[in-house]
C-alpha cells in the first residue's frame, strides 16, 4: 500500500489497516527501523495490567496467607509449641 508523507512528517494509515489492527485515535504504535525498511508496530497492551482487572474485588492471596500464618503462630503459642 502506498501512502505519502506530509510536510509535517505525518503518514495516514489507511482505514482498512486501522480496522484490521484495531487502531483508533490515540492508539500508540512503535516505529521500528529495520535498516532499509520502516515498520509501524501496534503497541501491545501490558498483559499484567489486563490480568489485574480480572481479580478485582477478591482478597489478596498474600494477605490471606499472612493472616493464616499469624493464626497458626497464635495457635502454636497457645499450645506451647
């Protein structure tokens, strides 16, 4: 596909490719220089941030484990261990 670079250095990504790669106004792409080839690479979302939203509302596993450990220590103290 042929596009033209504007005087400001802007390049318009054709609508067909924007739809195919889910690019919207404000989407970020990386410009990669492969020697004689320039590539626009859609920036991938951070998978850790995406996964973090899946667990909202649940209690932190770390907090659960710390609470259980404290309870176990108290039981051990009570029974003289």
